C-alpha cells in the first residue's frame, strides 16, 4: 500500500523557520486526542533546523537541514516502548500514544536522531506526527510543508517501488543510514551539509599586473583518480564540491592554454578555501 514520506531539499532551505512556527501554531495549546497531546510553547522543536558553515574567507557557505522525526520503518522508539505506546500505522506514520506513553522516558533516549522530546509537565514523550490528524481529514501535507515558501519540504504518498525509483532518480539520501532504522524522511542535496569542498582563485601576471584567469580547467585528483573538476569563472574562481571530509591529501591540477600546468597539494579535513594560485 502507499505510505507517507517527506523529501527535504537542503539546497532550498533558507532557515526562515516557517516550518517550525507552523508546527508550533498547530500543536501548542492544542490537544489532538489519539495523535498527540499539546506541545509546550518552549523547549521542543518537532521540526529542528540544523545549521552548518563550510569553508573560510574568502569563500564560505552555510547550509540548513530541517530535521523532524524520521518515521522509521524499523523505529527504535517502537521497540523501547511498553504496552504498544509507540506504533507504526499502515501508512508508515509513527505515533506516540499520548495516553499509553505517559511516564516512559526511555522512549526519548531510544531515538538516535534526537527527535523525541520529554514534556515534563505532562510526563510524556512527544514528537512530530506528520500532522496525521490533518492527513486523516484529507489534507495532502502537514503544516510544515504547507508553510514552506521555497518548496524545500515535500510530502509524498507512494508505493514502495515508486519511492525507490524516485530515490534513485533524484539521488535522495537518508540521515545516518548506518543506523539501520530505514527512515521515511529523505534528503536532496545533502552534500551541502555532510560533504566538503575545495575552492580558490587563479591569476596570472599580464603586462606587470596580476589579472584573473577565466576558463582555466581545474581538477581534483588523488592516486591518479579524478574526484571532481571545474572551470574558473570571470573572476578566476573555482569550487569543487561533494568531497568526503577527512579524506586525506589531494592534488589540485590547473590547466590553461598558453600557460604551464600547475599542481598544488591540499589536505581535506573540512572545506578549504585556498589562497590565490598564480600561473
């Protein structure tokens, strides 16, 4: 049968927090019997936006990763709960029963994504429900998706085969797949958050003046293998992305017609912005 999935495009998220605020608007001071007790005004982020800065001056970028409950196929919280206090519906949505889960603090500790919160006042673990109470009324999206102005969040109701094809075609990833929980939240352009880049500028001397070199071919190599390439823009700048962090020493090779090739070694722990390379 068809199940619900969320797709989050990291490249489109601008940290506007509309999703976070819409979630608060829907759940703070609102009880949804059978789905969730009212969310406290402070201390819980059912849609938590994580932030990561990459690089150094003069090239820095920042990425934002919205992070809700993953609604895992193999949910650790479901295993940690007693008396069926956490269950996965036929449509894939994982629900913490607001009555049965009272007092079960172990449910919070079981989540490897930190997506379950403890409501001290109600003595209750709580998390994102994908706004199941709205989906059951015929809504096509939860409030967070509805409020996203850039289209960074999408809600998809699809068969397993259809979703698998989309994952392959769009290069979608899950968060921490090594944990084996099989999340129903997928990420697009995750490299902006979990990979690193190397950038720099290329210049040469012309008539006694240093000038930018546009159109130079830049390759990132290691052990004879090319890991990425780029061409310098009108300002002589280049950027090669999607490289694994802490992956060792590479060689930047620069080729430009009429100039001798130049190679520069660079060690990639995290993203690196190199000083100007002169030909």
